[in-house]
């Protein structure tokens, strides 16, 4: 039987991997939904390029990554 510490650390690793993918989808989704209904709505490619240009990779596209990881670790540990 695996120890609880090992299971929680495995949940942490899986949350890091999952968050890498989901943070990208969430960041772009929020940006796209924030402009809903305006006559000047931008396409996804424009939103991505503006985020990259204005903020870069770490402070723009991956913004909120570690907060998401910290939120997901207890959630993944609960599945164990």
C-alpha cells in the first residue's frame, strides 16, 4: 500500500501537468469572453499575439499558473 505522502505528491505532479495545458485554454477563453458582443471583437490569433507582444510568455500567457497549480493539488489529492 502506498503511503499518503506518495499519493499526495503524485497528485501534485499530475496537477502540474494538467495545469500547463488548462491554463492556456482558460487564459484565452477568459480574454475571448471578455470582449463578447462588441463590434470590435478580436479573433483568437489576434488575442494570442497581443498577449505575447504586450506581456510575453511568463507574465501574459502563463499568468496565474502557480496559483492554479496550488489550487489543483488538494483537488487531485482528493481523487486518491
